[in-house]
C-alpha cells in the first residue's frame, strides 16, 4: 500500500519560545526565507505524501492560512513583477492537500495524533512533528522505504550521548534478521520515556518521525492519561508493541529543533551555511562577532 497521508501535530503553545511564540506559532518562526512547518510539509511531499492533516489549536489559525492562497498579496506581487517570491509555497500547495483540525485541549502528543483518526481512516500514515526539520537524507523517505519491506510501524531513531538519554523517548532494539534491509534497521523491543542513564535500554532516541499503522488508534483508545493528564504517544506505542512489531530506523539526516531560542538560531545559521550566496554575506559578520567575543574574553 502506498503511503499518501501524513499527520503533523502542531498544537503546542511553544512555551520555550515565549514571548516570540505568544501570537506567532513557533512552527511559523522562519528558518531563512520560509516558516519551519513549510520545511516539514515539503519533506512529506518529497516522500510521496498527497494529503497532510495539521493538528493545531486555538490561536494557531495562521498555520492553516499559510497553506491557503492569499489573493490580495498575490495580485500586488504580480503587479510589481515579484510573484516569484511565493513560488516555493505555491508549488507546494499545488502538490499537497493541506487540512487542519483543532486539538480542543492540550492533552499530549498521543491525543493530537488521535485527532486525525477519521482523516487517516484505515491506512498507514506518516507522523512528523512540526517543530523539527532535517538536513541531508529525508527521514520520511527512509521510513516509507522501510515500511515497504517490513509492512509494519517504523520509528525514526538517532543515537544520543548517554548523559542526554533522559531528554528523550529511548528504545531497546535487536537485529531484524532481514537481509533485504541495509544496516541501521532494528526491531524495537521496548520503549521508555526519558529514562535515567542507568535505566536506558540503549542510546537510540525517538527522533520526531514515525510511520504508524492504523492499529495505533485502537491503542490510543486504551491509553490512560499520564503525567499532567496527557496522553503520551510513547505509552501508546508500548501497547502497539504488544499487538504487532515496531521497527526502528537510524535516520541518516541531521535533526534540527526550533523549540528554544538557541536551537532556532543555530538552525538558521546551519541552513544559511548551506547556501553559498547567503553565507558569503553572513560569514564576515559571524567572524567579526567571534573576534569581538575573543577580544572581550582575553581582556
């Protein structure tokens, strides 16, 4: 079965990005010339997704608006001969249907995914967190390719330092024994949310990308609220693991979060460094700031 649908949870308040995210959703904060969530939808489209379901919340209408035509703006740009400024978003929305639904209450990632049940119907689907983007190989394409061989749920993984495992959902793994797959593909044996280092079953962290079978919704129905009354997706995946296999794929791309000011700024600089013309303009300023900082520290 082809994977044609994706769910992008983007309902959180973005508390670590306040006050910048008070009115402007953090998913719309720009990485160079486009909002973060546009990169996420572009990644989905590049993996063959035709239908995207955004799970947002009250006050985040602007996310939905970004993927809708803006006739007044387009008329003014055409009159000025600058319509190419909207080429990237217009080309994207010509390829992918983007819908949205509000998550009535902030009840966790599991509940956000649950909001897409009627949209997904009885099909496997991609789930991409809206505040995380990648450079290098597309994680969505990796998961889709692995699912074609395995026919099961697949989670994107990255290896993290032992001292940082308590920041992530961590999985235990074993070899798949599947000769048709390249290295870096495992069968998941257990999942633990933010374990202490001595309790971590591995250093493989869940990395914001999932390909899930529709059985996940039955498991969501049975998942009790956890800390703060939230439905934790990791708890739901534990239930899913009891019913059917889940596999993990080490993602080849590099993950970039925009959940706090430092990571957002780093991501902008990394993306700017990948654009030769842009970096030529920015690099002198970066060097100047480094030199000034070194001089202050040496004084």
